[in-house]
C-alpha cells in the first residue's frame, strides 16, 4: 500500500516491513520513523490516494497526553486525536478528553479546539478540594499570582482565599464578621463589600451598647444574662432584664434636676426637670408608668396618685446607674412632704430623702398645725415606703385654751365630834 507523506515523501507498506523516502532537490533521503501513527487502534482508514478518515497528513504534533492534541474541528464529529507513540494521531472517533481524574468535569472546548478539565470541588469529600492533577486534596496547591484560589471565593462571608507564598497552598483569611459572645451573627456579601449584623440570643442582652461595633473593634457581645424580664427597682440595684438600669426603661418617666426640662418627653436621653412634671406624665401614660428620679434636691410638695411609684437613687450623668449614695432629696417648701391619698393599687416610694418645713400655723380652734414628711389617707390598695429617710418639721404650738366654767358647790361638811368643857 502506498501513502503520501509531507514534503513529497512516500511510504511503502509491505508484509516484511516499513520503508519510506523523500524526494528533494538534493535527492532522496531516508529517516527513521519515531512512532508510526499507523499503529494506532486500527480505526484509521487509509485510502489508496493517501487520504484517510482522520487528519494524519499535514502535521504531526508531538505530545505526552491527549490534552496536547489540538486541531481545527477537533471537538466535532469523529475528528478526535490520541497521543500515541509521542505524536497526535487521528482516531476517527469523537475526541476523548477523559483525564482519569475523578473530580474534574472533562469536555472538548469548541472555541479552543482542545480538551479542558474543570475542577469540581463538590465531587470531593467535605473539607477537601479538587486538584486537576492530584485529584481530591485537603490543601489546594497554588502559585503566587495565579488564580487557582479564586474559585474558592464563593462566599466572602466565610473568609477570602489567597495563595500563601511560603507554603504555596490556598489559605482562607478570617471571616469578615466575627462571632461575638451570646450573639447570632449575620453576614451579607456583595461584589464590593460585606455587611455584618449581630442580634442577641434569647436570654441575653447587650447593655454596654458595643454589640454592633464594626470590626476590627472588639465587642464583648451580649454580656448580660436575663434572669427576670420583669425588673422593678429594688434596693439590690440589680438589672434583671438587662436593659442597662435597675428597673425597666420602657415603664418609667425619668427626671433630672440638672439636665432635664419639663418640655422633654421624660426619656433617659430627654428627662423632665421636676418631679411634679414627671408624675403628671406617668399618670397620663397608658398603662401608667413610674417615676425614676436622679440625685439632687427638688424643692417640691407632691401629690402621689394611685399606681404611680417614685424611685430615687439614680445618677443621670452616669447612665442612670443606681446606688444608695446617690441622694435624691424631696425638700417640700410646706409642712407636708408627700401626700398619698385614695390609693387603690400598689404604690411605692423608695430610696428618697423627704423633708417638710416646720409650721407655726394655729387652726380655728387654736389647734397647732402638724408637719408631715408623708401623709397617707384613705388608701386600701397597698402603700409601701422603702429605704427612705423622712424628716418632718416642728408642729405649731397650740393657742391659749378658754377659761374654765365655775366649779360646782362643795358638799355639806361632816358633823363635828367634840367635848364641852
């Protein structure tokens, strides 16, 4: 059989062997075949005029693997090539791109006319990755400057992957949203940035306000454990509901003689200035609220309505902290400090220093008027006075009493008992 080779060479096939030569301007020259394509898999047809079912004529590509074989229309029909004997030879079949690596997706790229092998990390066990040369590995090899690690950056919220120059392995950086004590962490990633939010887990609260401080600032998270969601001020000064103060921020009107104003809403940030204004606002609320009073002296005589309790001992300048050393004084300008009347629901006065003035007033009946620190009357709902220092002034001296009426006549005297001499 005769076959046409490049450069005008002819190939003679016989039963006894193989010989070929080339006609050039200098005559014929012979050379040794470095790996005849005709040995393939027997599927390449050779026609009498030198044509074949594959493209074995013009170019003999040296190769080590099938991946080294490229050519026009390689991925179409039966134009496949195989690396055999160090050269790419036609197979007369579709291109076989199987690289023997189980974790790669193998295909023939019609745009590049060659085999491509895409690593598929999902084909590997958890916490391992696909290396196109080594199969599944726990640490993915890389070279600084290449893009091998980029494919691992699926979710920026888990940390960014980069190539470690010293180890030549892909390593993941820290998460952009750090975990914080007793808090749930939420991360939202975009192509440009990530945003972090934290919320306290059930039963915990952030009392110092640092939970949402952006990284790299350090936060102690939700540092307060809720022991009782109902936190009524007491003399232990505990914050059982973790809202930052002794008591309940949502159930009180705040009063501060130093920085307050009666035109304010009565919140921690915008307190009232007088206790009377605080009582009015607390009594008008639905449901009624209590009044939390910062340390200082308030020159007021007050009427306490049913269901509005007064709590002193706070320090507005220190975040409304509470202590027995924060003296809250209600210094009445009259002979009565507090009037508590007609109480039908539990009402408390706690940790207040209450004083009233002395009086010299004498009543219509010449009765000297009294001085009261607290006067309670007509109350059946329960009035509690706790931890208070109460000092009343002096009462008035009574007037001169009216003259008494004439006394009754005396009784007849007894008979005498004598002897005549």
